[in-house]
C-alpha cells in the first residue's frame, strides 16, 4: 500500500530500500539543509554556531547542513543538541556555549516543541545581539512570533514551506454549520469551543445556531498562512488523481471484464507516475525517491504593530531551477538582528589586508587564521591568497 505524507520532512524517508511505498508533498530536509548553507554563504557568514534537536529531524538536518557548508567554505564554531525533556541544566549549558562563542550567527535546526524551552532560557538572560537562522519547524510559528518576551528573535531569517492561496477555502470554512450534520458530535464540540456556548444549555450561555463563523477572527478563519494546509490539499489530490488513473485504465482493459481488481502494487506504480496541476498553478509529481520539487519562501521576522513580530517574505528557493538560480533574495527588504538595516558580520578572522597572507592557526578551523607579511617575491591578491611575483 502507498503512504503519502503532508508533514514528514526527514531526509531519511527518501531511502527507497527502507520506504518503498512512501511519498510526500512536503519537501525533504535534504533540500532545506542545502538551501540554508547557500543562504549563509550568500550573506558572507563563514563562522556560525548550530543548535539542533536531538532527533532524526535535527541530527539529519544539521549533518546535511554541515556537509554542504563545508563545501561552501563555512566553518562551524559549535554544535549543540537539545530536547524538550532535557533538564534545565542542559539548556543553561547550551546558553553558556552560545554566550561564550564568537559567532554572531546561530542556526537553529530545532523542532518547535524543543525550541520553546531554549528561547525561554535565552529570554531570561537578555541575549539580544545574535542573528538567528531558523528551520521551517519554527520560523513561521505565530505562537513564538507573537510572544513579546521573544522579541530578541527580531531579524531572524529562514526557509518556510511555500505559502499558497486556496480559492474557496475560507468560504467553505465559514459556512460549516451543525445543522448540516446533526449527528456529527465533533462539529458540535467545535461550535461550542468557537463560540464559548453549549447546546445542552438554554438561555444565557446556550448555543442558538445563529452564531456566525464569518464574524470570528481566529486561526480557524485566518487563511493567510496555508503552508501545511496546502500540502494536505495536494496530497489529497495526488491520491485522487492516482485512483482516477488506475480505474480509468483498468476499466478499459480486459482485466475488468474478468472481475479482477487493481492490486496495491498497481496503485503504487500509478502513484510513482502521477503528474497533475492544482488550481494554484503548481505542478505536482514525485521523483524516484517519492519527493516533490522543493520550494521554500525565505521569511524575515520584523516588528509588528502589536509588539510582536511578523513574517516578511524576502526571497525564494526552488530546487527545480539551475543551481545558481535556486536562491533568490531581496536583501534590501531584510531587517537584521536588533532591528538593524546593516548586514551582520560573522567571521572567525577578518580578510587579510594587501601585503599579508593567511596563516591557518594550528588546531583551528580553516576560517580562523592570522595575517602575516608576504615573503619576498610573493604578492597578495587581496583575498589572503598568494601569487608568486615574476
């Protein structure tokens, strides 16, 4: 049987030997990790610290990032791991590592549930001068962004699952009503929670059925952020198109007249080959690993009028484009840490001035070096590399 996910991002699930019938409409973290390495390189940050969840999500994500970062000439100062069930001492230890570090950029490949205890500790110690780079798990979390105590995250950048506008969804949502399905107890519970009333009570506090969902302003009626909902939408359509193609071909074959039915293996074959375009204009198909094209929005956390933070769209990443075109950044619209308009610098050693060359410090990463005078007959080309004269 086929399994199709709208939410599982671990690169490990692309292993066809272990997960032969697994598909997903959300991109693999394989692409996110490489996109983050390109982003860090784009901003000229060669000296970064990392924090990850101690799970498949964090371990695989940072491992892939470190592999890509090394190829981009980026060095990792420290790599910390956390888990929400860790004792307070573990989070304080991670905090001390971050405080003592000289990297001004921290990449947090952390699951949202693991992120809360970390930012709680940081908020208590008033650390505000770091540039945060986030993974998709927390970079569009309204709960984090709207908490005023976490305002030190202002300026954070990271990749989010691409947003989409689903035409007709809000109209459908606000027209849901218990009278449409009188036996649906879940719908009644939803109605009572939404309007803080009860169908079991008459008079004051009782639900009348005249309440209107369209008048609510909450997460249910807000369709501005449909990043994950869109992946549910495309997953449902992938199943529908697959079954449609299976049944169409089966009915036109001789097998149907013999009373045979499509086998799970046949459905799997059709799922591998499914290809269609949804109303948003996005073409949906799966590669040999069961993965879709990786498309991300680059978001930047900027101050909102209510004292919290808002998500500003400042770029995109599209794995279907040539490598040099995949990352597109509108850097002039980015607001950095501390609400600064100036790009932060995060390097272990400054570039060597003319007349000097790089001398790597023993036992230190290649990004950390001294600048020493060029020997006789050598000329620095301005990047710290040596060109022999004559």
